[in-house]
């Protein structure tokens, strides 16, 4: 494989909503540049990028894929990313590896949920952005109207860099070409608008342009163009039909002539600190400096093992490089370094700034790790991307006894591959819970567990982590006496309880005087109290925000022992809680729903019907609105499908824990009845 200098490497991510044609576009670019002899098909499961068995089964991307190809003296690393909202973690992670984000839009569907999400995410990362309108050959599409809509939603800086021509069978350049025919608008007007927008970032060039009134040469425009792209002052819009080939070669020319190389984009925000906050600095795309690389993707390959995919930002990595992982003090030797071509690993001798490469079988490397070759750089991190919080939860358990440890290992492998897939083990409900971004996200994880890892699991909705507490003071007593023929058990405990402010947890105190309960047995009383609180009294959920004070009791010189006071403490506190008007608490979450403004009325009404209340609404750009509120967690456990149904797939939401609040009396009664029934059955 020929090697390229940093100045000739361009890194590009194809992002956008599902069905826009990103994977088919990647296939067309590989074909056009001679990397593959024939184009594969998404429908047939034969593309280079969608190589996972589940991707072939579902017919769309589930993971980001890396391909690369040469074109007219440059080398392009291209990341094809999923478009379904359930797999947004893979798409957002890819932004850390590129200079240019190309947001692909389906001309038939226009601006969709992930269109807006990825435009925002790329802007927040200070990436150069470009919009590509695909499927211009489709029936009944209004391309002029769509362009106007894009400018209305994303800003007037979204200007066409080419336009459809000859009945959408071709496209005509508007940047280097000052005139020509197009299907709508005017090439001349589009050209002038582009030049005017570019020269605005360079006062000297603008003065020259206005004074001379002459056409500027391409070499005069290169620097200002790169600056305009970096500052978001220009977001080029180009048109294409991958199906007919219209605009494919022109898009390659745009990538070669206009897309930034590794030295021209906004540098990634590295931080010198023990946390993600601290002194920010920028890597230099210099192959002679020490190495800085960032791991933006981890693959658990069933044949190769763990694969860490990274972007080189500074320095040169060779087969003999000794690299450190983040704060690690022990270096590893790279040994073999690869570039990815879909599922193929192509070994190379070196990687320079701008390159995307991979190493295998280094178990210590995790997602978001920084690789470096200097002891002085062990506190460097890359400022984190903003990932959506996984809200869709499923509790899983093995169907086969003895597989619990293996289940944990399989879940961990899935977790390291996906920043939006979390595994939690709840200490109170004793459930293993998978959390992701939606039904499809969870379904594909479960299928992968079965197909790749042969792990068969049972699933159910996770339990809501209710809590119990008391509302007034009360006293409790238990005299535990057990005689078994030999040494018996004796312990008597008097205690009192009082409620604490919400969020205080549990406090224990002893006011025992005169040694009526020997000091050695006070920890046993506390142990019994904790057992009762952990196991719940009303409905089997942990009791919190309570203070327990032991103030009296009795002991026996022979029969008193630890187990007796554990039992007495447990039963005494249960006695007190039942007298203290106990109540159930439920988790309340802050919720923010993002959707087109026409759905706001329905969404607010629906949230109110779920015992929620609205705290505010705000515009997030274009016609998108954010609805903020608070709602009980139990009301939104299956909210993902509800949101999608109400908004036609154009809405999303995120939640975070806020506080605990009393449940309605009928809910408490129902939970208590279920607990009583289960206890009787036991």
C-alpha cells in the first residue's frame, strides 16, 4: 500500500439519518477509486462497510466502519456510520476521528431526527461540516424547497457548492465554475454567493475582491475557504444520486480539493489534567513529534480478539513503537499495526498524523483511551463527546445455572464496544440490567449474545428502585428468647426511630447506659437493624432517611450472644417502622424531550397524563423544540416506543435522576400486597 504524507490525508465521516444512503455511497466511492471491482449491495449484504452478520440480517448499519481509498494524490479515511437513532453512540464516537463531517440527507425525507443531532454534534466538536443531498433522482422531490428548508433550519451559511443539472441526471460545480446551466436557481448566483461568503473571513482578500471586481483564482481562495469551513462560516451543500452515479465523481473532487487535510481542520481538544476538565492544548499534526493518538472505537472480533481503532493526531507509530495507555506506567510494543478496509485488516509499516489505524490483542486498551510514547504525557485526555444517555432498560438472567460469570464476561465485551450500552448490577433489586437507546438497540445486543457468544438469556422489565421511609417518630421493642436444651439465645432491645430529611440515608446511635446491653453486642444490634432496612418492611424495598437510636435492653450472662441481638435488633426496628406511618418513595426523573414543534402539544399532554409536570420549553434550532419536565420513572420505562409513535420517529428524550417522592396511596397498597403475598408463598 502506498504511503501518504499528513498533508495529503483527509478524514471524513458520513453521518445522518438512516436510509439516506451512506453505506451505498461508501461502496460507490470505493468502486470509483478502483479499490473494489464491483459494487456490493446493502440488500444482499455484500457491501464492504456492512460486514457484520446482524447488519446483513437487518439491512442497515449497526456499527461504524472504516474504509480508505486513494484519489488524485490524496488518501481518504472514510467512516461510514449508522443512521438509526438507536445506534447514535457509534456515529458520535466517529466524530472524534475526523476533520470533516458529511451529513447525508435523503432528498425524499428531508431533515430528520439524526440530521439535526449530527449537525449539532459536529458543530460542538468544531468540525468542518458539509451537507450532501442524496437520491435526487427520486420521484416527487422538491430539491429547491429542501435547500431553502436546510438554510432555514441550519443557517444561511449552507450554500450549494454544486447544483442538479440536465433533469437531475448530473450536477454542475458552482465554486470553481462561474457560470452554467442547472435545474433550478442559477450557477452564477450560487458561485457569487459562495465567493462572497468565503472572502468575508479575509479582510484583505475582500478588499481586493471588491476593488478589482475581478474573478479570484482558486489558489487565492484556498486559505480563506479552509478558514470559513473551520469557523462554520460556510457549510457547503452538494447534490448526488448514488443510484445513477450523478455527482459521485464531483463529490470525490470536492473531498480532494476542498475537504481539510490533517493539518487544516480544527485540532481536537486535548486536556492536561486528571479529569476531563483542565488546561486545554492542541496536538500538532507533526510526524516528528512524540505520539498522541486517540482510541475512538473498540471491536471484539470473534477471530482476532480485541481490536483498538485509533486516530493518530501527532507523531509516527511504527511496528516497533512503545506506547503507553493513558495513565498506565507499562508500555506495550505495537508489533503489528493495521489499517481497516471494512472487516479486512491490512498491515502497514507506519501511521502518521491523520491516519486511522488499529492494534490487536492489547486487552488494557479501552474506548476513549489516549495512546502516547512519553512519560511526560500521562495526564492527557481528550475532552469527551456528548453521548445520549441510555434510557431503555432490560433485566437479564441466564437460563442455565452456572452461567452467571460467563454472562458478565459477554456483557462486558458488548459494553466495551458501544459507549451507549451500559451494564448495571443493582444492589437492592439484585438484577443485572442492560441499558441502551431503544428497542432495536437492545434486540440486536440480545441477538448478538445468542449468535456470536451462544449465550441464552431470559429477559424482563427491570424493577423500579422504590424506597421506603417513615413519616413520624416511633418506638420498637423485641425480646428474643430461644431455649434449645443446651445454651439458649437471649437478647432484648428497645429502640426509637425518627425520620430524616430526604436524601440523608441511614444513621445509627446508641444511648444505652449502665451496660444493660454490653458494648460488645451494640454492633450486632446495628447489624440486625441494617438487615431489616435492606430487606424492606412495607413492600420489600430498602428503608432510608431514618435515624435509629438504641436506648435500652437486657442481656443474659450465659445465653446472650451476637445472633440473639441481631435478631432482636431486626425485629425491634420492624416493630417501630410499622408504627411510624411508613410510606413508599418512587424515583422522580428530569426529562427532556426533543421533537418538531408541531408535536409539543401532544407531548406535554401525554407527559401530564403520566403524573408529570412541565418545567419549560425551548427552541433548539429550526422547528425543533425541547420540552423539559419531571415525571416518575415508573411512567417512562417504556417511553421510547411511545415517543416514536407520537412523533413519527422524529422525537427523542433523555432523563436523569432528580429525587425521591411519595408514591400515590393506591400504588403503595398494591406494592405492599404483592410483597405480603410473596412472603406468604415463601
